[in-house]
C-alpha cells in the first residue's frame, strides 16, 4: 500500500481530533472545568498544581485568554496547544513558527490545520514545507468544512485521486448522500462509502452497489443484525460471515 493511500486512511481521524480542539469550551467554561478562580487570583499557581499535562495546559490557556496575556501561553507544554493558545489570545498573529518547530510530521500538519480552521484560512496550509503534509492539510480543511470544491482541488492542484476520493467519501457520509459515493473512482474508498451510508440508513439496497464481496457481506451482516433480518443474512456469500450473522441474530 502506497504512502499516499495509507495516509488517506488516517487523515479523517486527524480531522476529528482537530475539530475536537476547535470546539473546546469558551474561556469561562474552561475556567469552571479546571477550577480556575473566577477572580483569576493565584491562577498560575493553581494551574501548576493540577494533576496531568492536559489539565494544566487547558488551565493555562483559559487564564491566558481571560487575561488576554499571550505570555501565559508559554507555560503550556504541548506545542500544538501552545500555538493555538497564542492565536486565540491574538487572532491577528501571523507567526506560526510554533507549528514549524514541531518535528513530528503528523503533529506539524495538525498544528497548521488547527490554526487554518480557527482562522478560516486555507492558505495557512501553504506554510507547511513538506508537499505531502500540505496535501493532507488541504484535505483536512476541505473535509472539516464539508466543501466539495476544496476536495476537487486535491485532484486539480496535487493530482491526488485517493485523497480527493477520501474527502468526497467523508462529506458523503456526513450528508448521508449516496450520490456523492457514485463520483468516487478508487474501489476500496467507494465501497467503504457505500457501506457506511447503507448502515447509517439501514438501507440494504445500497449494499448491492458494493463491488468487493467481503465488504458487501459485512454490509449485509451489519444491517441484518440491526434489523434482526434473517433474509439479509442469506444474501451473504462467505459462509463464515453468514454463520456469524445468524448467530448474532439468535442472541
């Protein structure tokens, strides 16, 4: 499996992580969650006394945002969180060297993408020096924004069909729109797209569109188990999967 195809599998996971970062509760809620005094008295001492790096980092971020003091972000250990903190405190900030200093390629990409989404600026991805990571940043932005036109740029600008198709698949599943699966060319991606929407809709007719027999059989099984439908189990070709299907329905 090529490096491009391998990373097309994992970039959706990265998006979920990043979106979770973007929907962190506002400063007041962070302060409540991590026990920062409303008066912000002795807040830094309080943050340092918390157990665990993540609670400490989020506490420092809450204080930094509450006081509008970017220097407090420097107390944060996690490089991505520190850089995001700086941008949250000062949205006009255009120095993303904090991301550039991250050596791990995945974390470097995640850092830039987090800021790109927060500032709603796709072109922040262009700061990434590695072309492959830049592609992944574009893909993450397109998928997070559910913007098909940005998915198409992955093909037009980077000539990366698998990543474009993975982007379409993500949006198709988010919208429960099987017609978008029909535009995908990569076989394993289109089959996964059909399967996920079929299961979400509990629509066995969509399973019939799948070309890979094993994926089709699992699609039938998932819907059969959900509906307690023995007829759907009988559609399965692989005997082992079929037996599992009937056994699950009997339970």
